[in-house]
C-alpha cells in the first residue's frame, strides 16, 4: 500500500453538497481490479474513479470508473468530476481547446467554458455526448411504468361520442397511453450505453410531484428518466415555490444560492433495477434526453436542466446542441464541480 492523492468532488453544482458526489483517486497506478473495486465498495458512492497515465498518446489521462457493484465503461458525472480533479491537481492538457479523457469506451472530449474561468476551482466543463439510439416503447410497458410512477389515469370523455383528444405533441395513436395518461407528452427508449425509458411530462410540477412505486419499477426492469418543462414565464419566486412544494414530498430543506438558479426543465432519474431508487444528478441520462428532445423540437438547442430537487440537491446541467460547417451535430453536457475533500488515501 502507498499514500495517494485523493479528492471528493461534488459535480453539477457550484455549491458544495448540492450536486452528485464523486471519489477520485488521482494516482491509480499499481492497483489491480480487486483493489479498485474494494475501495469503490468502501466509499459507497455511486461512482469512484482512478486516474492513470494514458495508453493512447492522444489522451491527456486515463480513468477507470467503478460503482460499488462493478466497473463502468463511461459515465457523465465521473467524467466531469475526474477532469475537474485532474486539472485542479495541476494536470496540463496537450491541447488548448479540449481535454481528452481515455476510458473503456475510447476517447472522450471535454471542453472548458471560458465564461466560468479555466475549468479549475469550480469552472464549468462539458463532455461530448456519446451517440444515441432510440426507439418507441411498447404501449403496454409504458402504461405499466406510468402506473408505477403514480401518474393518474384519465377516462375518455363521455357524452360526446368521442374520446378526449391527446395533448398536442403526443406521439401515441388515439386510444393509447397518451389518452390513458395525459401527463405523458412523449416517450422513447434511449440507449447511449445504458438504456433508459425517457418520458416527457406535461410540466415540471408533474415531475416534482411523482411518488414512484420503486418496487414496481424494479419489477419492470427499466430505468426511467422523466423531464418536464418549467413555464416560460417562470420567475425566481415561482422556482422557489416549486422547490418548496418538492421539499414537502421529500422532507428535505436545501438552502443556498444553487437552489434559486434558473432552470428550463426539471429531470428525475429512477434506477431501482440497479439498486438506486433516485439518482441525484445524472450526466448520461441528461445527454440522451437532450439529444432526443432537441431533435424532436421539444426543447431548444440550449437549456438548463435541474435535477435532485426532491432529494434536497440542486444540480444544474447545461445542455447545448451545436452544428459544425459540415452539418455534424454534437450535444455537449456541462456543469460546474467543486472539491469538498482534498487529501490522501492509503491504497
């Protein structure tokens, strides 16, 4: 065993203890898989990363990402948190425009937001969203998941001889789940490595008021990500009101500047099939949601997603869609990180 530099970082927040925590061992050299996995189980965080010298000469560093249960080929908040820790520890990128991270999926580009500084000490970083595959879920599965989320059913309108019309923008045929569960505006199976059932709900308030049956969601075997837009005229006082209503469900009382940061969408992530009832802030889910919602015209090409409100967190994820001169489209997933613990660990 030897003493190694270590940081614990809070990701997707500019205020400590309002985001998603990450443990970062800044020198993972000489550690085998078993030692890394044992330490990840011990930290008991959703992810622990180990920074290593790159094997690919194009990369600035290599990272291995572990949950308490196993290794991940890639994940969003560990990517931004590890890069933040590496830069803060004195890492120097080979290029001025990008940091290049090597991980099991290959090379991942990360860029710094010049408007928030150098990317060190809380500056904003963004990773390039991986490619997305998506498809329509079956109506039967969707109805089961909607019921497990606690969405209320609505009976067809009687007395007119016709059913009530589905909401504008709904993707389902008449008689489908959009009529049975009118809160659902659109749904897709989203696959950018992990698979999520993505749901666009009719409002941020509906998202915040969900009270899922996690045992039922686990039985269905699907991780579920839900998003809903805040009203266009939302003002800070209305955002504060929404957060107070959410805390009434969670029993938590977040305070601090991060709570009142404006957001365009509210996002929640339910992952009971992998043992996580609700994740505080989820980079890769937000990446796939943004790629879908932007492509279908449900979201603008730049927006901010709030996540973790019902857990007493105040995560903020910045999503941006860019098209280059050749017509290639890239979505960037960004946010700030702060270091909460700075020291050493014996491994």
